[in-house]
């Protein structure tokens, strides 16, 4: 049985030009458990996995498998099984021939092809061309390819995508079984409810940065959860709670109790002969916590302290420390159409009409051809204004020469 390996990401960074897809990502994925890799679209999950598998070169940092980079592994297919896309198959090749090509390249016996096809439920369609497969069948074939070398590490990108409910349950049980064998299983997914039933640990990133790492039970503070309990004999239940000094709040759906888990409350009621009609734990869902983490509303200690890189500079002056950060704002000016038609009706002040007030916007530097006769530093700027109706006008500056104001109003 293959042994799982520790996956380590240390300061992993990848930039594509000015875009930082992954930013100083540091994480550790342990063997013997299923680790979910979560994040919104564009968070950098796939880029991180591709760097781990040696498909993308990091700008900085390292990604290792058992202390080695993927390119340094002696037998990659027998060490790491990966499935990043469900479309990386030749459409005219059968499932069996696709796996046979991989087996021959890795020096694996032909019998292994039949084994993995049976394991993923494709034995009956082994001779069919992949081009006629559904998305779910291609997902199974991708998993078969990953399992071909019987690796100790599995890296799967959205493995449940396209599977029907029966297929999702099958995938869940298979991943759990592989992890129980001691393998390292890392999966990315957007199906939060499915992740909650499958994984043991979570790795969540947002905008390329780590926002959480740990077990699902570590996502929220225990104080955020409460126990809801009810009984057909509420007076008896309240008497038991009062005798134990347990504070509660009686609501329509029962007694809400904080700082006590459902197991303890249930045992207390049973020992006092109180039959319960409802007993549950209530708190924030995985979806709620996930959205708060990726949006920055919730900050978890496992993400580390925020750095100055989290502060996004002004887009207008990213590298110029001497630039003015607060441009001057021109006084609101009433549009000409509004000024030329004043109303004497006092009720017009409350009439819900579209506003024609102008919002000042800084003008760009004048073209060189317009300032050839004077230095650029001494050339006055015009102020542009945009009305809420979309009208763009030029606001004359009182300190500008008269001929410029006339020219701007033509």
C-alpha cells in the first residue's frame, strides 16, 4: 500500500504581469485525510495546483511533495495522481487505449488498466470512444488515470463536477476510503455542502491569499453555536435546566442554550426522565462562514496577521509617492438647462426629478500641442464635470485666461 506524502506550499507566489494570481501562499496538507481546497472563482486554486504539479513555474516560493518538487520525483505517476481537467482526452481514442498509453509510458502492467476501469465503474464502456462520454463519465476516466500508478498522493480539481447524485455519493466514499489507507487526498470544489460531508480539513484562499487552514470544526468559534432543545413537557425541562443552573432563552421553537453541546443537554434530559421532541445544534453554516472569510468580513487566526500588501494603493498613483491622493473637487454647478428654466413653484423642491448637479472630475494633462507656447507646469487645467444624467461639460476656472474659457465653451 503506498504511503501518503506531506504537501507543503511555502511563500508560493505567481504573478502574470501586473496580476497576482497567488500571493505568498503557505500551507501544509497532511496524509491520511481528505483536504478540501476552497475559494471563489479566480482565487488562484487551479494556479496553485498547477504549480504544485510542476505545470506552472512560481514567481517565488516553493511547492513540494514529500520534500521534493514534482520535477524531481523519480516515478511521478506512481507518486502523484492528478486530474485537473475532464477534457484532456483524445476524443477518438477509447477509454482503455487512453489508459494503456499512460501505462506504457510509466512502465505499468496492462492488467492495471482493467483494474482502474472497474474501480471507477467504466469497465462496460472501456471500448467506447471518449468523445461520446458524458461529463460525469469523463470525470471517472480522469480519476482512473490518476489512480493508474496506485499513487500515495491524489490531487483532484472539482472531482464531483458533472456527477449525478449516485456518482457523488460513490466519489465521496471512494475518497474517504483512499484517505483511510493513508494517502494524501487534496480536492478543490465549489460544492460546499458536499465538501462538508467529505473532507476532514480545509484550505481556503481568496484573491490568492490564505484566509483559513484547519479542520471544519475550527471554522467558527464555539460561542457562535447554540443548542436548541424542546419537549412536550416544557415545565419539566425548564425545571431541570434551572436546577443545573443552565441559562436558556425560551423561544417559539424551544429552549436556546449557549455554551452547552447537544450531547450534554440530551444526556441531562434523559437522566431526569424528560422526553425531548427536538435537539439540535444551531449556528452559522459553512456557506455563511465561507462567504465571510473570502469577503474579509471574518478573519481567522490561521490566515496570519494582515500585511501592508493587503492595502491596495490608489490606482491613479500606484508608484508616485508625491502624487496628490485627494484631487481638488470643483464646486457643484447647475447644468445650463436647469439654470435657464427656473421654477417659481415652491413645490418643485420636493418634485422627484433627475438631478442635473455636476460632479467634478480632474482633467487629464493638456496635449503638448496645446501648451507649446508655455511651460507645462504653468499651464492652467480645466475642470470637467459630469452630471448624473450623463452630460459632460467643462467648468470654467475663475483663474484661467479669458480666451481659454471661451475656447472650452465652444
